[in-house]
C-alpha cells in the first residue's frame, strides 16, 4: 500500500521576513527564497508585501500594489526574477 501524498504545488499561505519569501504549499511543503531575487518585493513596504492574492488556479501569487507575479513552479525551480534593461 502506498501512503505517499500526491504533490500539490498550489500555494496555501505566504509570509515575508526581512530577507526571505516563505511560501507554504497545499501538500505541506514550504519554500523559502531570498527577497534579493525579487527586486520589486525587496523594495516594497511591509504592507505592500502583506497584500497578496493567490492567482492562476493556485499556482501563482500576485501582489497588486507592486504589480508582481510569481509562480510556485518558478519558486520550486529556484528561478530569480529576470533582469530588465
């Protein structure tokens, strides 16, 4: 009998520390990535970081006040934000 849970990469909750973005997934895993990888989040106020919403059927996170969108898939891959010119 296999009691392993099926991975569920949808976001359930998140929080930011002074230097990290921490995302809890529906399957119980937690992802922690450096805020330095995401300049818009790093430059946002604590209040702006706290105002987020789940998007994309649970696979995305959106911060409307700073127009930032991240995917749980990208966070799991360790993909920092693309640099813009």
